[in-house]
C-alpha cells in the first residue's frame, strides 16, 4: 500500500504535465470545445492521452532502439509534423465556425470516435515527446527496481488518469467561457488558432529544411 501511495500523486502529476504544454493538440481541443462542444473536445483529449500513454510505455520499457530511431529520423519527423500542422491550419482557417453555433446537432458515436482518432494521431505525430517523458520519469523517480508487475500497471493507470483529468478540466473551463462567445468572437478565435498552428508548422518545416540542407 505504501508503494501505491508513492505512485499515485507522481503518476497523476506526470500525466498532467505531459498534457499541460499548450501545443497543437491543446489548441485543437480548445477550438473543438468552442465550435463543436465539450464531448468532441474531451474525446480528442482522450485520444491524446492514449497516445501519451503509448510513449510512456516505451519510456518505461526502455526501448533504446526507439530513441535511436527518433534521433536518426528527427529531421524528417519534424518536417512531416510541420506539413501536417500547416495543412490542418489552412483547413481550419477556411472553416466557418458559425455553423456550429447556429444549429445544435446531436452527437454521433462515429464523430466522437473520429475526434478520438484525431487527438491520438496529432499527439502520436510528435514522438519527440518521448524524451520529455523520460525526463519526467527520472525527475519523479516513478520507476523503482523493486516494483512488481502490479506496480507498473498502477503507474500507467495513474499517468493516463492524470492526462484525462487535465483535459477534463480544460474542456470544462473552456466550455464555461464558451457562453461569453458570440458569432464574431468565435470566428476570431478560430482564425487566431489557425494562424498559430500554421506558424508552428512553418517554423517546424523551416528548421527541418535548414538542418537537412546542412547534412
């Protein structure tokens, strides 16, 4: 029991800290909360949490060949991720968010699953987060030599729980603020998020191309 109490706060903290940086996925979840509602955004966060859990499993298992692959292919991964961001930002910029405010459509399971898959793929497309996770594991000393299988299972459950609690809180907060948004402000937020994502994508593409040309 003492070891489980040791794991619980550290696992929750790691899960929340992995999700906390407001990168592309975080902005996508905010945009979906405002335009589509809380549930689609929350399912997007769940997808992102599952992807984070996958990388946590790799970090915990200590698969050195995975980190070697990421290091060797870092430039191409950065280039591909930048292109995906730029394309999605262009789509988001042209999308009319006012339609979702004018009519409330019933939630469909297929749409929620597509939101989950989108969140997973967006997070999965950034494998460099693996190094951040390794640093968090070391910082919180979450993996100990005397841990048994049940301890490891509890570690990953807590990490997943921390990530999902983070997105639950974010979607709840943004959904509360959503009531203050009108059609014009919704359009403005949509454009701002699209521009930020596009800039992130262009920066990633530019830096990757510069490094590739140096090789």
